[in-house]
C-alpha cells in the first residue's frame, strides 16, 4: 500500500478490504524553474512507485547528469516536428528556445489501466492538457517564497550559466502570472511541508467519486446485502 493510504494504481481499498476499480489521473506539477516541482515530484514517486512519470520528448541538449529515456527522450528538432505533425503529442510547447512534448499513446494507455501519471510541465503544457483531458487532470502550481530564494536555488544547483539563470528569472514572472489557472497552489517555503501538501492533494483526488467507476457495482452489491 502506498504511504498516502491508497492501494496504488487502479484501485482503492474498501472498508471490507476489497478493491474498487479506479480510473487513473494526470497529476501536473508546475512552477518557475528552481521553485521545486522536480524535487517534489521525485519525492512523491519514491514514496509511491505506482505513480508513473510522463517522460517528455525534448530538443534541449542533454545535461551530463541526465539519461535518455529516463529523464527525457532527447530528439532532434526535425524529428520533434515530424512527431508533432503526426499528432503524437498530447501537448507540446517551446520553452527557452527548446521544444518539449508529452507522448499521447503511453499516457492514454496508463489512464485506461487505472494508472496515475505525473507531469512536470510549464503553464503552456498544463493549458494544452486541460484542453485535451480536463476531467482526468489535477493541476498543482508551486510558488517560491520570494524572488531572492528562487535565484539562490537556481545558483545552488549549479547547472546553468549566469546568462541562463537571468533568462529563467525573467521568465518566472510570466509563469507565476498563470497561478490562478491551477486547481491547487502551494508556497514552497519548506520542502517537507510542501511535499506533505502535494501528497495530500494526490490522495484526495484519487478518492473522488467520479474517478471510481467501480463504486457503482460495489454499492449495488452492498445494498443488496442489506436488503
């Protein structure tokens, strides 16, 4: 059983110990670069291995610490364009001159199997997902506690040049301006607390009645036993 009290993908526990069929959900974490969405997503997946990670395709150069097919599918700009033309993406966007896209087929298959899929995308990707799959979508935006804290986090991770950090800081205001388009907003001033809040959101969304198609036959059997 996952730490949030659910049985993981595809079902939730009933009071009698049985399992109720559940449709998967798309769980989106967005934030300005450096505000913590990737760290929170990694902690969430460590606690709940049944949560699948949506691995995006990107034209961005691979960083030294990244693994192709695990962190991203690294593709050329030409290949990305062909994939987009064939409708292979559920969403795609251009960020800092690089293209990112969510592969449609594995995500839809996961939902149909009752699997939950975690997304680490920006507001553009979230908006496209909302246009294509709003009923299955849960949108969470992560805010930094201050501009100074955001810049410090970007510098501490030591992955980008001063020029790139400057671009990321300039873009942060544009990204934060879309906070009201999200279902939930968390201020990441304490990583442990922010993680617990994200985990609570996931647990509650999994238990929504509309995401449990197995409830109808379960309740019908229960009523039959009582009458």
